[in-house]
């Protein structure tokens, strides 16, 4: 019901939840990723709002269940197949696809 306005969560949640802001200060991981942590204050306020407002809670619960029904393995497979077909078609139509690409020249293997 409550999610951070971070990464792909807004796309997943859609209108079925409350999206909370992230802290403006970036967080740097040891791998070099730049992230923004979820604002603890915003998360607390959203939780209090849902806790106090029964009609909001019921509405979010219903919309959340409806949204969850949109995510099925069958649907995910269909979207993946469409994306792969589109990528393959685009790749075949590119001019450089028809050029021969060789990483290394053929070499003799000693003792073969």
C-alpha cells in the first residue's frame, strides 16, 4: 500500500498505493550506484494517514488487489516475448547485422 518513489516501484504500484518521497541527499553504494533513501518522515506520515483513515485503507486495499491481478506470469511472458520479437526484428533490419564480425583471426592450435 505504501511504497517509495524510487526505482520501478511507482510503475508497479500505479494508483493502488501511496508513494512517498525520497531524501534529497544521494546515497553512494560501494559499487558506485547513486541511490536516494526513502524519507523516514514521509513514510511515517503515510503510515499514520492510512492507520487513521479507514475509508482510505479500504480503498487502497481494494485497488491493491485489483492491481495485483494485473501481474501474472502469463502476462509477463507475453510482454517478454513481444519485447524479444521487437528487438530481434530491429536487429535483423540494421545494416551492420549483415557484415561479418570476427573477434580474432583463426589460429592454429599447437599439437592439434
